[in-house]
């Protein structure tokens, strides 16, 4: 699992591992490139995967380093 984004005009790259058990998706990432204060930051993501539609719902993430930054997300599988 990896993602890229731009924060304050700086590209950021975070990489990690994921698991899917039935309909539960779980992944963790560590930021390896970006703003100096974000490099090394760990995050945990969870979501519910619909096997029929390929849509992830109820996605949440939390910053493991601070424990205070968190949010939600959705993704759709594209073939």
C-alpha cells in the first residue's frame, strides 16, 4: 500500500502493508518522503470492502504518532 499527496506544496510519499480479511481492510503506512516533520510518521487505516461492488466504505485513518490527527476516506476499485 502506498499513497502520495501534496502538503504545503511539498510532495509526500507513504508506504506500508495491507491485509483483507473477508470484508475488513486494514493497512498501515509510514511516510518516507515529504515535509521533515512528517517523515517517519505512522498511520493506520481501516475500511469495509464490498466484494460485489469493489467499493470501500466506512474508511477511517489515524496518525499513530500524534494520535490526534484522523479522518475518513472512500475508494472505488477500478478494473
